C-alpha cells in the first residue's frame, strides 16, 4: 500500500541482529538498518517479528532499496 508523502507499507520477511528485510505489496524488498526504526515509545527494533507490518520511506541506494523512517503499523 502506498501512503501519503511517498511512504509505503511492507511486511518483515527476515530478521537479523542489526537489520531486517521487508517486502512491499509490489515485490520490492527493502533493507532496514536497526537505526532506521523510529522510536515511537511503543515499539523498537527488538519488537519486530516476521510478519510485522511497517510503514517506511523508500530510498534508492547503490546496493539496493532501503527503508528509512520506519514505524511499526501492527505486530
């Protein structure tokens, strides 16, 4: 789903110690560093689980698509 201001929703498909991968509804996989997750007070990077929906701002990076300004939509 595309959200206002160029943001999109994606689902966490892989979790590692310092990063996660999230897949959007159009098949794009975003690399998310643990520091990209916005600390909203309720959820942090350690709260992510496989299947968690996140809202993110997509950016192009030489190594592939990245997600920044990531917020948990639902766990």
